[in-house]
């Protein structure tokens, strides 16, 4: 794991040749860059002297992940003398993780918001010393009861709103766009943590985010971004690169019904029964094993519907097919499982002659 500290500091306190924003400390393997937009944050909410919220960001750089916590402060510099200088400043602590380190987190960086690993300041003149050692926590989702380990689920969202947000999260990831959430800044970390946790780890890794930015259009390529009404975001401009959702208004999926997988997942998150917890873990194992032809495919409603239907059929193998429509739904799921290399689990329960048993029950005749 590589690290970087980025902040405003006087000459001699960081790696720059003068006062101002600069890299304060950096491990030797951290890639040098002149683009620090993802490490920047305006200290005050627009037009106020109210300190901006602590912000967590996650982005991808090829096989590597960068996770950064940005802590605003009320003064430009922070040294042994305390805070001084002009109003405004912040300290950014970023981690660069490889695939194995992300796997240790279960690909859930949103769960690091309150982790004790972060530095919120570095007032001493470090004179080129590397950042202090940092030990990643082991994911709390290493066992099947992990779904219950997140406090405050479902973060003030009703079932219909949560299902709509899950649908939109899959849509922007599939289409390489951004879901912009407009609402109170202190609400975004919980909502984003929930929306990313909801998906299996293999998919979860693709949902990059920023919990807050007063000008979200400046951060390109992130899947979810939070901002506030006070920032007066240019909604027309944001709509050109993604989907804009006001958390203070009813949330819906415009132009089409909410897919079954999203409704089912929202119910499980709001009412996490023992069955839901077991299926949460089983679904993650299936997606880890599955194959697909394009990066967009597993984010499609059809693919996710089939994944959830497979779980339901495995859990209730004797469930009625309910006539022609049920038989057609089953056959589509069976074909999907075959394409996705997940047929073995179905056959282990039903056996290769499952269709003969169904015909004895009258399902084929009805179809």
C-alpha cells in the first residue's frame, strides 16, 4: 500500500519549493502527478463560513484503487504554531491499494469513512520522511452476518426510494455516467455506503464515488457524487453527464418500472431476515464465479433479475412455475445460468431430469 499527504504548508514543511498546496509526504512508490483535483476540497460551503464536510473519495487507476479522506480546516496552514494564515485549508490523506488489498476490504471503500487509519493533519516539518505506517482493517463482511453490521440501515430511505436508487446506480455504472445526489452533506456518506454495499464485491469495486463536492462537474468519471442544494449545482450541466437525484423529493425511475431485482434487494436491506442474510452471501459467491461477455452485462436489469431469480429458485426448488409465464421465466433463467457458468448449482438441486418432474406436475401441459 502506498500513501500520500497533500495539503497547504509553508516552504520546508512539504516537498514543494514554496508555500502553498503541495505534497507534504509520499511513499516512494506513489505515482507522481500534476493533477490533484481528486485531492482538493474547498474549505467552506459556497457563500458561507461554514466548514465543508469531511469527504471520502474512491477512484480507479487501472488495477489500482485510490481512496482519499479530505479533512477541511478553517485556516490555510497548520504547523507547530497552530492554525494560521488566510481563511480556508484542508488536509488530504490518500491510499493507493492493489487488488489484494482491496479484496481485504471486500471492495467496500465506503466503509472506511470512520476508520482509525486516517491522518487528519500533519503539523510538523517532516523534511521528506515517508508517511507513517497504516494498517488496513479487515472487512467486517468476512462472515455471512455482515449485512447487519452497518449501523443505521437504510439511512432514511423507504423501500421504493431505495429500489429506485439501486436501479439508477446500476444504470450509471452500465452506461459509464454519474449519479449526482443532491441533499444534506451529512447524509451522503451513509447513502453511498449503502448503495455500494448492496452489490456483490466483484461488482462493488466498479462503483467509484465522492461523498461531497460543491462543484461535482470538476471530478470526471466517478459513478456516484454527493453535493448540496446550497452549492447551487448546475443541474442542466450535470444532466449532460449523468442522472440528477434530489434526496428531498420522491425518487423514481423515470420511463420504466423499477426492476424486480432492485425491489427484492431493497426489501432485503430494509428487512434483513436470516434468509436475506444467507442469500446476500450466496449472491456474492455466485457473482465471484460467474462469467460475462462485456463489462456492461452484469449491470443490466436482465442479468441482475436472472441472478436474483436463481437465488429464489435454489432456496425454493419446489416453488410452482405458475403456468406459461412462470415456465418462460424459468427457462430464461436456466439459459442465463448456463451462459454464466452457474448451471452446476441448479443441477445439484434439481438434477438433469428436472423438466420431467415438472411435466409430472402439469407445468409443461399448462405452458
